[in-house]
């Protein structure tokens, strides 16, 4: 977890609101995205497998590709109506954070390399 990550609290809050609204939809709406294929760019599912799981822990999920969001957002759920906007803003913020983290790692590795060369 990265704290003080620069993602505005309102963006995180609205992303949570959007997912809560999605999971509060009628089951028929969510089932439109049901998929067992892990390679589907958008899927809804549950971890319940009564045949194989001895412990029954209910976990619904929605998964969708989001990088870059412009390539995938048209596949994201249309309901609730604000889902694409709220999650799109969150996805963009996370992508920006990822770039910043990767740049920081790159710089640290470069400094470590310089130190091994004695410069």
C-alpha cells in the first residue's frame, strides 16, 4: 500500500461509490458480465464454488482492463450510469501513480549502479 500517494481522496471515494452502486444492482444486471474466462477484458464473478471449496467465503468481483482506459472504457459497465466516469478518473490517477513509482525505482537503480562503479 502506498500512503499519501497523490490520488485525490475524492477520486478514491467516488470509485468506491461507483463499485458499491454496481454491486447493489439487481443480480440480472451483474450477470450480463458473468464470465469464467480470466482473459475476458471485463468480467463479473463470484468466488463461490460449492463443489470444490470446503470453506464458503462469498466474494463477488468485477474485473476490467484499464490501461490505457481509452482502449477499454467502452466495455466497462454502463450501469450505474456514473461508473465509467468515476472509475475512469480513478484508473487515470492510478496509472499516473504507477508511472511515478516506476520512475522512482529507475532512479534508485541508476544511483545504485553509479555507486557500484565508484562514481
